[in-house]
C-alpha cells in the first residue's frame, strides 16, 4: 500500500503521496482511459470494424462497473488522508446522492 504523507492542518494543499504525485493522479489517468474506451472507442471505432454487436454493451457495463470501483477506492483513500478539506469534498459526492434518492422516493410515493 502506498504511504501517504500527513499534511499540516494549516496548509490547504492537496494530499501528497510519498513518491511525490498527488492522490488523484493515477485514478484520473484510469478514468481518462475508461472514458476514452466507453465514449469514443465503443460507439465510433468498433462499428467501423463491424464488431459492435453484443460486444458493445458488455464493454460499457464492465467499464461502468470499473469506474464505480475506482470512484469508491478514491473516496476511501481520500478519507484516510489528513487533508482538512476532505469533508467538503466527500460531502459534495454524498449529498447529491441523498437528494436524488429523496426526489425519486417522493415521485414514487406520489404515484401510489
């Protein structure tokens, strides 16, 4: 497991890994590759080679599940850092999920 340097509470810089890259460096690269695969390769390149039949939905589902796993892994790593703004960042992910869930529950109960 990677060693994460503990940040001083008075600083507001991003958490730094022991080898000098930011915590979001590699996961951001993984996300870029996943998005390129899912939004460029599958819909535009695979049909040119007539390979997009049942292969495209499988690739999209696997890429989406992989992306969700990367997001959850990143949130867990961010929680373990000593970055003082982590609560704001994590709240910006959790609060919209809760609000959307409440909205759809409200719509569901109105239709009963």
